[in-house]
C-alpha cells in the first residue's frame, strides 16, 4: 500500500474536522478572509491582489474591523512568503479574528491547507463567515469509483465522483446484443462467436487499465445483464491491481449509458459498504489480537497514551472530543501541554509552574489530530466513524482509543 492510501482516512478526517469547525465560526464584522489559490496561479500575483485588497480595506469605517481585516491580510502575506509557487493541488487559506466572548476577546486564527485534489478556483472573499463550500465539494469528489457496464455486445466505462458521473467511452464487439434476433447457430459459428467475445473481454480489460489504473479510485463496480460480467471477472482479463478493487458484480437490465445510471442506483449499498467494510476489518483485527494476547493491545485514552511508543496501529474514533492544548508563559517562555475534554477547558490560562505568571493558550487542536500527526510516520492510523456497530463499540466500550502494540 502506498503512503498516499495509508494516510488517506486521516488526511480526509483532518479536512472534514476543520470544515466543521470553520463552519461554526463567525466574525464580529465583515472580516473573515477566505483565499483559494489554484495550482497555476503565481504567488506574486496573489500577493499583489492582497495588497490591493489591503488598500481598499483601509477605507473601512469601523476601526476594529479595519484593523482586523488589515491584520489578517498581513498574516496571509507573511504565510505566502513561505511558498515560491503554490503546491501541486493549490492552497486554501482561512484567516480572521474570531470572537471568544465579549468584544475584545477576538483572536487571530490562520489555517493554511493543501487540498487533497487540485482546487480550480481563484477566490478572495472577506465576509462575516468563511467560504468553505468549494472545499466541501472537493472532499466529496474524492470518493471516486470506476464503473463498467457490459455484456458481450458492448461495454461502457464511467467514473463516479461524489454524485457526478462522467461517461468515458462505449466500445462494441460486433456480436449482436440479445435484443437482436438470433436463432440457433451452428456449432462452428458458436466457436467463432466465443473467440470474438474473448477478444472483446481482452479489450475491455485494456480499456479498464487505461481508464482506472493508478487513478486513485476507491473501488470498481461491474454490472450488466446476464452472465458475461462473470466470465469477464473470473477470466484473466483485469489487471490484478484493479481486480483487487472490484466491490461487486451487479445484475442490471441494460447496457450503455442507461445501464450506468441503473448501476449507480443499484450500487448504493455497495458504495456505502466499501467505506464501512474497512472499519469492520480494523475492529475485528483489534478484537482478534486482544483475544489472542491481551498484552498486545492498549485500550482507552490513558493506556494508549502510555504505550504509544510500542504501538503499531493506532485506532481512534472520529467522534472523540478531547483536545490537546499548549500553554506558554509570556514571562519566561515555559511551555506546558495538556490533554482535556472540551467542556473542561479552563476559561483562564494556567499559572506558570516556574514563575507564577498567567500562561497564554497558544494552540488548541483535536487530540486525535495531534496523536495522528505524531504517530503517522511510525505506524498506521485508523479513524473510525460511528456509522458502524464496530465504530460505536470503539467509542462506547473502548473510550474511543485503542492500539495494537508491537
Ligand atoms: Zn513563567
């Protein structure tokens, strides 16, 4: 498995988590900046546009809003200096002063992220909320599946991205479909027809490789009327990498584009299951290890944190609501890290154990993200939803944290 696939669930989780956090945030004025930079945009152009925005912002009437907008633009410009050019998929930046209570509690926040797929819009927006729709849509598009609808007369290839389907091509064999009239053929013609069908399956296999191999698809679904799809799947026509990705063979009534639409409708369960199947496997592996040798597992947050050095696989629930906080003493620079549950978050900073000064909270991130970042170069991170019974069990019986130890 490539690293790309290995950390997929974690990268996606991080972005989904960020999206849901940003969604709830609101500025006191029109002062939250969203900036989408496509891969080909020159950073120098973006910086020039931002300086123009800053000069427009200098006319804002409210003194606080003006200052916050100009500070945010300045923060973004500082961050952009770290890039010679945008990363391969572009760059998305959210920046603004977020209120934490009464006026005057605003804190400047900046989030810089590289999207999982190329972002194709250039957008600067200053509003009371962040613009996250384009990012949301992009995440949805990351669920990509290959579709083949076939019998021995024709085969249609399509790609499903989120809810969008794109039909790629239809190829034909010359063998009449079953809706064409055809009586009994003599045995020697039958053999020729079999040969033509075999060659057609070879071509279907070649097109499948061309369209889907190395394209980061999550699965492949093959549909069609009658038994030809089984002949194709069971024969040696599919590239072995793609064969592993086949989620199922589905009986449908039609071929062609109509067949593709029918296949998507019939495959809803299959698509849902492919996401959830992985969670089941992760959990079953954890249970099997525990039953076999309980010293090889760590269960619950406390034990997982204690034994993290020995862990090979770290399993966490997406629903965990613990946070990892970092405090810093403004007087002596002493730093303190703490893990807490959201509702226990101290309203005031802690006191510095060295000099007694009130410490500042300098960062707050979900504990899941913190642990996954720390751990991902040493082992596998698995995130579980609570959409499966297994995910529910991890959350309820295991406190949302477990690890398989080496
Ligand atoms: Zn101190």
